[in-house]
C-alpha cells in the first residue's frame, strides 16, 4: 500500500513538473512576441528623416541611429506605430483632426511619445 502511494506521488510530481515547464515555455513565447524589435526599414526611414531635418553628416547618422535605438528601448513597435499614426492624423487641418487632438487617449499617446523623443534627444544629441 505504501509503495503504491509513493508511486502515485512520484507520478503526480512528474506530471506537475512537466505541466509547469510547458506553461513557462508558452509564457516566454508570449513575452518574446510582445518584444518585437523595430523592423530595419522602419529604423532606416526614421534615420533618413532625422538626417534630412538636420545636417546630412556622419555625425547625425550616429545621433539619429542612437535616437531610434533609444525609442525602441522605451516602447514596443505597436505603440510606436500607433503614436506615429496619431502624429500624422493630428496634422490634418480642421474639424477632422479634432478627435485626434482632444481625446484623453490621444493626449496620453502624444504626451508619451513627446517625452520619449525629448529623452532620446537628451541622450543622443
């Protein structure tokens, strides 16, 4: 009787151990999915626009690359795309852009992006 109880306990321990291991793998995959890095073309586009608005020199190539790397470390790619889209929509003139300028969610996204851009400028320029 004691042998059977020990075998059941041992079997239960193994099942529990393997179940926990599988759950950790799924969690790490989900975390990895959320931490998608910015695509190279997006980084290149940012650096080219940054260099165009400044001087087209090697010095600004390094500064602008540093800036997008800092932004990448502070927000996810999806957050960045949403913020960039919001920034574009805020530039529309008239009543059409009112929603993108006055809603609390839009204000929060705009403020967050502006803060990260300011931090990137202080860090890299």
